[in-house]
């Protein structure tokens, strides 16, 4: 991918929130009940922000059979014109990929790839693309085979594998690290256990990385929940991340910012990036299979 094309997207696929989300969404912490109307309002706000970020928003109908279907990021890894269909690590989510596959293949005509090994699991939320290389977290949702598939299907990038199984505070790698801009990695600490996990991830990333990045330190998970897209940063509200983090972002990020409250969706472990599949499709990218044979071209070849 050419340098100017990283973090540049022209489509974003999102998926509406089903009614079943309210009581059946997977949650690592069962605490306060989810207010579905508020969750849908958060989704609408994010959709409106995306529409202001120079992307064509493709909105999928919710599927009541899949309470977590709004967390579409976990269903595929899309980098450049290639879309690798994920194999979600939680059984209740595995069927979500069917609809996504159709859109990526038939509507967007991307180069869609499948992981053949039935034992592999891979959630998109475990894959961090820095624009130059890829980090994959192997833990609760993604296993070794799933991570190896990322390396296999994106051979043009250095793919670094990080074991996150022992990080109790992490469901996905991107709960703790996200890109805040070109070459800027944001990392989120928090309570003792969160800080321990964040320090471990940063150490691993630093020892594996082929490139160097600036690090933006934030002191809670809401602070690090962000998405860099088309030269803009979408992040959580001041109220959710606190004054200190908001001040750090104010000071360090000079480009356009959009704020979204995600407090209901985050009760089911949702994050900004989890809500969309950003895609860059070259205008005239066509997947044509040639049926020309050697015999057809032989008369035109001078030996
Ligand atoms: C789940 O447990 O699968 C959903 N409730 C949350 C998924 C969030 N995905 C992500 O951050 N990539």
C-alpha cells in the first residue's frame, strides 16, 4: 500500500443494533443494565460522525440472531484491497461473518480470503494495523492459527504476534492500544491490573516492532478508545475519559477531532473501532479472473 493510502478509507461498513443486544450481548462485566435506546443513539451519533469523515457508510440491517452483530470489526481484517474473513473466537458470534462476506465480496468486490483451518479463531479486534506493520494479540478470542493466518494473507507486512492470554483486563488487543495518528500509538493504563497489562503490551510491541512510533500515554481505557480515519481522530467524550486525558489529546493532536459517547455500548465491551470496518477500495480496482491461455497469447509472443 502506498504511504499516502494508509489510514485513508472510502467506505465504512456498520451494522445496526438488534433488540437482543439489550439482554443477550456478551459482557465481561455484568453491571448496570443496558439501555437499548441510548445504545442506539450512540450508534446513530457514530454513524453521523462517519458521514462527516469522507467515507461512504454502508449500513447493514441488524440480525436478531446475533446480539453482538453491531461489533462488526471482529468479522474481518481489511487492509488495502484484501479482506480476510475472521473466525470469531466466541461461538455465538461465528455466524455473523456470513453477511459481511457477501458485502465485501459482492458489493465491494474486494479480494476476499478465507481461513481454511477450522481450528483457527480470529477476532478483528485483536489486529492492530499501524500503517506499516501489523500486531496480532493471541488471547481470549484469537488463537495461534488465527494469528498465523493474518501473517499468511498479508505477506507484504511484518506481522508481530503478542501473547495476551495472561492479560486479565483484555478481551482484545485493541482494548489497550490504538493508532492516534500516523506513527502515533496510544496506550491506555488505568488501575493496577490495567497498567500491568498495558506495560507488558508496550514492552512486547517495542521489542517486536520494525518501525518506531511516538507513544501517547492515557490513563484509562476510555481515553485510548479512538480511531484515526482520513486524517481525523474520533475519540470518546471529555466526560468519559476525564480532564487529564482530554488535556493530553488537546495538546498533542492538532488535526480535526470528533467526540462520541459510547457508555452504553462499552457495557458490552464495545469500542469505537469495534463498530465499523473501514475499507479503502481503489476506484478502478477490479477482480477479474483471466481465462486467457498460453495458446491465446502465443501468436503475439516473439521468441
Ligand atoms: C463480544 O464480547 O464479542 C462483544 N460483546 C464485544 C466485542 C467488541 N469487539 C471489539 O472490541 N473488537
